[in-house]
């Protein structure tokens, strides 16, 4: 069984774009270990020749015609933004 | 007696005969909310001014033929509503006051002239089984406010049970319509995956999520489903099938119906009083000419683990969109963009949401994908096959909706795994994609409702409703009302 370490939790938190305190890391390490430990029961089942199910309906490549349609205006797209400038979403700098 | 003790069909007739007005119905709703919602906390946002204006307008309309004309309903707060605040009960979306469009199901309700009373409380981003994960004041059970209403559509079920609205829309990913319906003594249906459009439903686990109705009786439920079901080109997983008239097929009998009862659904862990109520219900079916046999869903004990791996994985991807750039609450504690993402998310999301994002990100991460995510997808196939096999020989599967009646507030919050185990009887249905309904089948010793779950074949909601209706007509559980004080 996979033992989950604090370093792993920190790495996963970074991948998930979550800021975690040392206290969070401690709690999440315990919680995730317990849940993953519980999930290990799936290994009781031999699934070697079983196909995975992604969706229950047998739908494939559902497409509609690629036609331009009226949707939302630039103004509407920006109206719920926490910060904007000159018709754009504004974010803090990417480079330090 | 409240106007809301009538069926939608009866109210339609009263409106038609000018015995009542739409304004009476909408007033009934807001008056009741004022009377009880400070105890129940079912609503997060009310749209009173618009609803009252709409009621007036509808009263002056000549054509009153629409299927939900003037009927007051509520919308779970993870369905976007143009111009009405939509929060998913998350602090991240606390300022999302003005969504740009309506979910398809909301447009469909509007087309049939239903009146939206407000937005309903829930577990944050639909992750939870008790409403205790709402980042606002959690909803309480109208039958006993020391108990939870269930979740995640707890606000939807509680509002209908408390007589605040006639119907509500909820969403069900692992039991989130059926479990609160059972806890609150109302009728809730999770449709077949793909029957109802998910466009405008804030995605939790896209391969499992379905929108469905919660009502006080089966007939109303069938009517609301008729309105919201159907193909939508905005949802690529929406099924392109003909929608039958569920209300027309409702009254046929159940003579000769073959019922399967999984032994796993009446096993250890199911409270004796719940088991007893279900066995009583089976006797009712026998008296109506149906037969039942014990069967096995051998993989159902793996459903909870499978579900938490798959739904959390999907959630970790779906919730990546909450980045603090285009909408939502942005942190004030960040100098660069990556930190802005991290802090906005950590400040905006509650504990359970973060735990599931972490679990899902872990299960999808390099080196663990095959062992957890793919393994769970394969077990999902086995669970689906269990149902396929049973439905070769039986018309419906019947069992309890939940192992126990509503638990107490705070009782299950310490250990996530105990909380997750609540969904053991509802989760397999989502994993298989088949439809399931919960309806009241009795009360516990301390007066809390017990839910009967009826599971049907793919897209066979007609049979599910007919079987539910036959039981409802033979019993009177659905006529009982919670005593919250005041005329109900």
C-alpha cells in the first residue's frame, strides 16, 4: 500500500494550486492516507480483463456544426472579473 | 391547510377556475419562507421582487396553458441563473451576483412559466451528505432541526418538505437528490445519466452529475421531469431520445411487476427500522400483484471507494476553473500569479472541497493514475455489469435510500470516511448511470422520515414513476407534514 508522505502532500498541493500551511499538510496527510488506505480494497478484485468505464452512455465524438453564433459581448465577459483593464482580465505579474 | 398541500395538477385547475391567482401562490411561498426559513435555512438568495412582478404579469396573461404555469419553485445554487446570484454555497463565489446565462433546465422552467422563488442551500460545490459543508448557515431538517437535511441538495429537499416551494431542482452525483429527499420525507429523482442537460450546472463530477426534481409527490415529480428532460446541443453527453409522457403512464398498475431486492441493501449497517419499513413496502407491492426476489449486487461494497476516487478526480479537473481571474473572489495576499491562484483557492474553498481536490489530484498524478483512477474505472464497469445482469430478469430494483434516517448535526463531521459511508446505497446508481427515485415509506421511532429507493433500467423513468406512484397511492406517508410551527 502506498504510504503518503508530507512531501507528497506538498507536491500534490502545488499541482492542485492550493496554498497549504504545515498544519494543513499534517491533517491532509492523515486524511489522504486513510482514504487511499480504504480505496486499497479495490485491489481485492481482478480487473485485468475488464474495460474501464469513462461514460455510461455509448456516445462517441458528439459534434455540432461549427457555426458562429451570438453569445456574450466582451463587456459581459468582463463584468464579473475581480480586476480588469482596457478590455482585458488583469492579473498580478507572472514573472518575479 | 396550505395551498402547497395540493398537487400541481390541482393548482392548475384552481388557477384555471379563478379560485386562486399566481400571486396567491407566490405570496404563499414568501410568507412561509418568512415564517420558517430562519430555522430551516433552505434559501441562500431570494428573488422576491422579480418573482412578484412575474406573478402579476402571469395573472394578466391570457394563455395559461404552460405545464408549470405560475408554480413556485426553487433552484439549487449550483445551477446558474442569469442575473441571480449563484454561489454553490462557496465563499469563492460569494460575489458571483450576475451570471451571464441560464442553465438549460432553468430556461426550460421559464418557458413553461414556473416562478423562481430563489436559490437553494447545499454542501459547497455539492460535496457532502449533510449540508454541513455549506459555507453559509447550513440547512436544518424541517422534521427536527437538530438533525441534518442530508445533502448535497439539502436546501432543495428541506424547502419542499417545509412547504416553502412546490418543487425544487437538485443535482445528484452520488445520492445528492435521493438522500436528502429520504431524510426530509419528500420525493426526489435522479434521472438516467444524459436524460437532463447539464449545461449551466456547475460541474462536480461530469460523468456522474445529473439534475433532477424534488417534490412532495410522485405526480408533481413526473411533471417537472417532463419539462426539464430532453436533448441539448450545449451538452455533448445529453442523450438524443424521445421523452415519453411520464404523467400519462403514471396510473397503470404494477400487476406482474418483477422486483429485485439486493441482499446487500438490507445487510448489516442498515438500521432495523429502515429495513422493516422497506419490507413493509414490499408487502404493499405484493398486495398490488407484484412479486419480489432477493438478488445480489456483488460489487456494491466497492462502490464507495470507486466513487470517491472517480468523483474526486473529475472534481480536481473541473474545479481548476476557479482561479480568481474571470469571476469569483480573488485573494489580496499575492504578488505573483501562481500565488494568486493558490491563495484565492485556499481562501475561497472549504475543507471538504480542498480534501477532494487533493485526493483527485493525487489519484490522477503521474505514477498513481493506473493504480487508483484507472482501477476505479474498471471497478465501475463491474458495478454497471451487476445492474445490467439484474435488469435482464427484473423490472426494478428496490431497497432503502439510506442506511439510517437523518443523523444529528455534528454527528459525522469528524471522520470523512464515516460521512462517505452514508451514500453506500445511492452511489452504485450513479456509477451505473441508471435512474433512481426516493419516496417516503415510513418514519423512525423518533419521527424522522425513511426513504424507499426504486431503481430502474436506462431511460425507463416511466416504470420508476409508475412503481413509485402505485406505492404512494396505497399508503399515506407522503401526506404527513413536519411540525415547524404555524399552518403548513
